C-alpha cells in the first residue's frame, strides 16, 4: 500500500528535503541585516550590531545564495521526478 500521495519513498524524501530547505531559507532571509536592521531591528533589538561580526552580511548573503540555489535545483529535480510518474 502506498502511503505517499504522489509517488514513492524517494518523492516523499524530496518533499521533506524541500520543506526543510524552504524553512531554512526563510529563516536565513529573516535574520539578514538589511537597511532597516533586519528582524532584530524590527523586534526592538540593536539592529546596527551583528553577533556574527562585521563580515556577517557577506557570509549570510553567500549562504543564502547557496541554499536558494540548492532549493531551486531540488524543486526542478522534484518536478522532473514527478513527471516520470504515469498516473
């Protein structure tokens, strides 16, 4: 009996991976410091200071780009994989 709605175990694992990457990407974007101080400044914290040092913006930007790229490739792979299922 198939417990997954649209596929097998691999498609279920892809869905879990995409959900994790999506939540992680949302959190990465929210903790970044923008012109307004990021989420820390919006919640009343010291927006001008960074707990990760002065190069934190560069690091978070690079990590965000890498995670967003992995998320995009995972989405494309999942769509390709789902297209192989003949319902």
